[in-house]
């Protein structure tokens, strides 16, 4: 995604976000973040708990990520006192 001058990389499979000044920067940051996340979960031995927390389902000994059925953008008005 692009928000203003920043590029955003996001995966709903782990609710993981990274950003950068370019698509490449965001992607590189995302890859590093995902690697650290995976190393941490592996080190803690909590993959089952983490996958269940993020909505993954186990079927026939295989973990499947949640399925995104639809993605929308909609305007939201937030009243702010100035």
C-alpha cells in the first residue's frame, strides 16, 4: 500500500506491518520483520498458539491461514475538538 510518502507492507496472516520510503524499503523491512517474528515464535515454541490466535485452522496435519473474503475502504468521520 502507499500512504502519503510511505510504502506499507502488510500480511493479515500474522497481522504484521512494515514500512519504508520506497516499495523496496518496505519489502526489505517486511522480510526482516517476518524473519524476526518467525525466529521468536520458533524459539519460544509457541507456533500452535500463535497460529490459532491469528485464525489459522489445522486440517489433515496442515495449517491453513484465514481466508480474506473481501477488502474494502470506506470513509470514516471522527469528530475532533480543536
